[in-house]
């Protein structure tokens, strides 16, 4: 059996309810000795009358009888001298040794009297305490006289009967229900103070560990948890910063030996393994450059300015056009508007466009048109007329260091960087369906100009 997940709401509600029940119990314990020492109105005779009122019933034949397994026998077992006599219309009922004076008092009591207390004239002390009361019973309206229960010998169990007979239980019952209902209404209000902390935690981006949970307004019970969470983020940020510095240092250190190696390869006689060595060194140099780009993106600089996507796209096409034409491509450009602006880092967006254009040159099939389209809804499409990207590979190609079988010279970081740049600006990079070739889309539509992404 699977246990339900712990719930703070349930615990607070249960705490309200149990707290109220505990207070009611303490009140009962406090009232118990007070009731027993009240000399003017001892509760012993009233217990006998209450027991009679609860047990008297009318049989199908119209006679008055006692309910089986009722309260009176249980009370009489603890107080052997208990007695009562009742008059219900023209019918009477007696239990125990009823004193003659009690019968006489019951016969002569005025009809307008609701409660009267008296003593057995033949007895002295508490044993002679008695009372008569008009009460509603299951057998009908009755006048009941009772006694024989000594107040000093009443147990707590008997006291609970007395309190119940006096309708005392309505008070704790109503209080408990009010406490339960109040807890159900108040608990969500109390827990509403957690929402700012939860919202702040949800806004923390693993790619940007500079954000922390605010301590202002946090209740003191949760403040240690918030501080522990922020300290954990500090440690994570320090570890990531150390890792980024290591990668950047390695990439910088690799540049010099790669340049020396490339110089020696250029001095080799043409043919043989020289082309393979050149391609390998080029791949390594390209990978080092993209690793440095990844570090620049991770550091993110926080630079934002108003950028015209149309202007950036034209500049990117102008930069790649000589390479594209030399590989057999034509270049195309279209824009739905003269200007389409966003808030962005222009260098990062230019790098994303350059990576997509370089990808189109490398995998566009060596013919056809490489086209860039800028749309008014802040979307930029880069399309070629090559073999395209298989449907099952459209997400994999954005993973870091992932290479498909047709990608001989790639290192698997270019498209990953494109997506990371877009996500850093509140956008998304994806492959969209196309009639021919591959179509990559840079979607900046979530970027609100003038606001930080």
C-alpha cells in the first residue's frame, strides 16, 4: 500500500483540529473538580434524572419501559443507591429504591415548575440529595425525580454524561467544526506566502546561476531553507565557473600548437596524406574556435541593445557570399519589412546566422540557392536546396558534439551554439518542414523589445 505524499495543508488542518480538541479536553478536566465541589447545585441527582430521560421509551403497547443496555444500569452499577421515578401523562415508571417523600413530591409538584431540588427528609448528608425536572424523553414529556448518586463519588465518566445531558457537547462540536472549516480556509492563505519563493525558484535558469531566491518577505521558518538553497547555488556557480575557465584555458592553449602544426603541413609536398592532415587540423581549429564561442556565450556578457535583424542578415550574407559562390551556390534574401528589431547581443546573433549559413554551404549539396528570409514576427529562416535533414534527426543535430554520418568535417558544436544563443535571448532554434532541402528557423518572437530576456 502506497502512503500519500506528506502534505503541509493536511498537517496544518490536523493541527488546528487536534489543538481545538486538546483545549476542549483541558476545559473538561478543569470543570470536573469545579462541578463536584459546587454545594448549592450538586450534580449527583441531575445525573440520575438525565439517565432516566435518556433511557425511557414507550413500547408498542403504549407502556413506558427502559431502553435495553441503557445509561441508567451502567450508572447504577457505579452508584448502587441510584433511583428515579417518572410521570409521563397518566403513566408512571420507577427504578431503584424510590423514597416515599420523592413520590409525594412528584405528585404534588406544580405543573409550571421546570426544575426543583430537595432532600430526602429521612436521610442526612449527600445521600439525601434529590431533584425533580420536566424533560423531553423518547416516551414523551415527563416529570422525573431522581437521586441516590453521591456527588463526591462521581467519576469522570459520569461527569461526561452530565455534560452531554446538558447539551455541553454542542460547544466543542461546533468549535471543532469551525476550527476545521477555518483551517481549510486559512491554510491556503497562510501558504500563499510561499508563492514568491516558488516562483523565484522556477525562474532560475541552469545556464544563468547568478539568480538567487529573495530573502525579503520570507517567513522566518523558511529562511534557513532559502539560505541553504542560495548557498548551494553559490557552490554550483563556483564549480561551473571553474569548469568554464578550464575549458577556455585548454582552448587557448591548443591554438598555438595547432597553428605550428598547420604551418608544418603547409610546407609539405602536395599530395599523399597532406589533404587529410589539412582537413584534420582544420577540424581541430574549428572545434577550438567553437569551444571559445561556447565560453563567450556561457559568460553571456549581459550586453543588450536594439538590433535590426534585417541589417544583421544582410551583413551575414555579405560575409559568407564569396565562400558560397565558390562552392557553387547562389544567394537569396527577402524581408517582409525594412526593419525588424529585437533586444539582443548583436555579436551573438551574427554568430548564430553565420553558423547556419556555414552549415548550409557545407551540407547544401553544392548547388542551388541558399536563401535567408526575415519575417515581421521576428523569425529568420535559412534554407538550402540540398538533401535536407531526416525527420528523426531534427532534434539530435542540436545536441553538443553530435554528428550525423553525412557530416565529415563538423565537430557537432555549431548548431548547438545556435540553439543556445537563441535560448539566451528568449527564443528558439529549430528545423522546420520544407518542400526541398533543409530549413532552419531562428525564432525571436518571445523577445520583447526593451526588456531583458
